[in-house]
């Protein structure tokens, strides 16, 4: 038989954050989503907070993909995620109140559920770490992934069978009875089972065969946009371990988190904040501990979407960025929050790390005694929030973008100049 090779399957594009999260992924996915049929989350849970502003409507999404403000796309929560049932249903309720059709929101049967004992365990683990606490969001993300790897997790597939679900909850509670003894605020075993069975009934209409869903979409030639959560430098394998989240946040995680092969991936676009922020503990070589950091925090409204914690702020770090470009295989970038830098006489960029007089790379980001080299670029005074073209930006801002593209080594597609959907300028358009 003569078999003809075909390669007409549509590719899926990925959007990932390349710093420590909160780069503006939600805002960027919302901008791109109009051109896609499916928007898919592949990892993390409601530790993410993705903000979108369209006109006067503001959304802070935790688990629902950021294409939800467009009518067309199906929103898919992939198998690599860990999802709080109560959180998901709360978010669906809020979206429904806004008049959004939530029947388009699908959850893979492979996704794991996060239960109240995961959040309790997360907080107990943090307390036990004392001064070495990670500064997690306290949502139970780490413990839920631990259960997954330990083969004790509960999946959305398990929601279909009440007996299996109840047995798995009992098993997990018994297994952690020592750890959680004395932890306040946890429901009793029977309360938790009853609550979860009730939430399961409401979640079930959204549950789909995740592998069948995503491959059906690929085979039908539907355009898929994959939305990263967290940031590349929080990746459990390649971030600033152990000060990381518990999932693979980099582009490679999209294949695992959706059950698709690397051959199905098209473009990989990195979202890059024009400076740097981090929430929680851990290495941050370009952090500013002075009034300049305070200024960035104020101008950029850098407070966590999930926890409200002030974000640590610093200059753009080109060593970290180059590292992130490599581990993601970025094809292009979108720069966000350039408007926040207006009013600075000069803008710093960390261009090198030194340890004991020697140049070192990102692998040394957490080394005691690390020193940074800072290069300075001319700032601008103009407000950028009404600019809609690259040519309309002040010369110094255009030059700063050129420098960023040079540091990244990939082209910049768009520049975000404010949180609202329309506040953006594109290369290739005047
Ligand atoms: P994500 O987690 O990567 O989706 O980012 P977050 O939504 O947690 O944080 C980004 C914050 O910056 C949100 O409050 C956005 O509304 C806001 N934002 C996004 N892009 C811009 C921008 O270009 N300029 C300004 N000033 N704010 C922006
Ligand atoms: P988005 O998608 C910023 C950080 C936490 C903590 C570490 C581990 O909005 O960019 P976890 O609760 O995941 O175990 O916490 O990871 N973190 C984030 N920081 N943005 C996020 O998501 C984050 N998700 C987790 O602050 O340092
Ligand atoms: Mg966020």
C-alpha cells in the first residue's frame, strides 16, 4: 500500500512568562485570543492570577484561560493542571454573572483536584520551613502535585464515580492524619466527602476526555493557543529551585500538560515585563532594595493578584532572560508594562553576574556573594499609555526596546503600554 505522508495538522502556539510570573500573560493571551479557536491552560492552578481589562470590565482569572472575554474560543483546562473545585465553580459563577457562556469551559479528565487538605498541608509545610519558607500562595498547589506523583491524587475522571471519589478522599485523609492533626479549619472526613460530591455534580458537565478533546481540535485544524502560568524562572526543574512552584511552567511543560507531542507546537512567544518582579522568597539578582524599587512597585501597581502581597521589583535581567529564552525555545517576545518606566532619567539592565571576580551565568543566581553588572540606558518622560504605534514612542523608548530585543536574541512582536486590551503597539504596523 502506498501511504502518503501528510503534515496538514494545525500547530498550537504557546505563550509563556519568561520571568518570575505576573509578566502580563493574561493581558497578552486576551489580545491574541481573537485569532484562536481553543485557549488551553497546561499547568499550575489557582496560584495563578491573570488580569484582563477590556473597556470597563476587569477580570482576575485564576484557572479559566484568558480567552474568555472573546465569544468564540473554547477554554480548555488541561490535564497538567491542579484545580480547586470550589475555586473553579466560584470563577465559573462570576463569569456567568457577567453574561459569559460558561458551557465553553472544559476541564480535562486528567486534571487533578485540589482539596482543602492540600491548602492546609501547604500552610503547615511553610510554617515548618520557618525562615526558609518559599512564600507560596498557600493554595495547596505543591501538595496536590506531590499527591499526583505519589499516585495518590484524585482526578476529574474520579468525579464520575461517587464511591471511588469518597474512598480516595478517605485514603488521603488517613494517610495525612499525622501531618494535619491539630490543623484548624478543616472539615471532617464526612463533611469533606459530602462537600466534594456536591461540587463534583456541578463540575461534571465541564469534564471531557482531555486527550480526545485536544487531538480532535488539532486534527480538525482548529487554532490552539496555549497559555502558560507562573514564569519560567519558577519552573520546578529549571527555575531557582527550591524557590519555585511545583510544576513545569516552561514551554516543554505544555506538551506534558496537554498530552501532545513537540511536533504539534508552532510558535513559542515569551511575555517579558520591561523590568522584573518576583513574589515570595528566592534569588532575584536584579532586585532593587531602594527607592527606585519602591517607585517601580508604585508605578506598576505591583501587588499580587492572588495574595495581595507587594511584589519585589528590580531592573530587567538580561542574564535571566537569555536563560529563559533558551529553556523555552522562544521564537518571539511581547514586552509589557513599558509605560511604567516613563519618568526615569535612566533605566538599568543587569547584563552580567560576577562571583569572586569571575563572570558566571544564571545557574549561580542564588549563590551567596553574587554581584551584578548594570548597564544604563536613557529614559524618557512622556506618558506612553495613549501611544498605539512603535513610531509614536519616544526615541529613547524605541532604543530601549531595541536593546531588549538584542538581549533576548528574538524579535519583539508587540509592546503593551497599559493594562487595557487596546493599549498596545505592534512591530510591523505603523
Ligand atoms: P500574569 O499573571 O502574567 O497574567 O500577570 P498579572 O495579571 O498577574 O499581572 C500583570 C498586571 O499588570 C495586571 O494588573 C495587569 O492588568 C497589568 N498590566 C498588564 N500589561 C500592562 C501594561 O502594559 N502596562 C501596565 N501599566 N499594566 C499592565
Ligand atoms: P501567574 O500565573 C507569580 C510563586 C509564589 C511562590 C512560588 C511557589 O499569575 O504569573 P506556589 O503557591 O505555586 O507553591 O508558590 O511561586 N508563584 C507565582 N508568582 N505569579 C504566579 O502566577 C505565581 N504562581 C506561583 O509566589 O514564590
Ligand atoms: Mg499573575
